[in-house]
């Protein structure tokens, strides 16, 4: 049987782990965003998935048609249409 102290210790360990993972993910997202903002027109981005669009294929590369700004990028999708979309779907 698990004692109350063991249970509370386990809960504390899980919460600490979740907090570390949340901070790690935030740092990673920030690093990717900074790297994308340094790109310029003509560079390529890797689509990592997440969009509901049928014209983005996971794992493909898409060419930037303009300078990234704020959290938006302009790319040419698989249909050949220029699209302004959220940069969180892409990595460098």
C-alpha cells in the first residue's frame, strides 16, 4: 500500500517534470521562431505538420515568398498558391 508521504512525493516529482518540459518546449519554440525570423525571401522552410490545409504535405519544404514577420510567413503551397500562414507549422 502506498503511504500518503510516498504519494505526495510522487505528485511533486510529476509536477516538477511537467514544469521542466513546459519550459524546455517554450525555449525550443522561441529558438525556432528566432531562426525563422532571420530567413529571407527565397529560403526554404520544412513543414512539420499541424495545419488543416490539404495543400501542405508533412515533411516537404516550402519556399518563402517574403520576409517573415511577427508570427506569419508567406510560402507557396503544394497547389502553387501563395499563402500567408502561421510560422508554428514550420521549422528551419
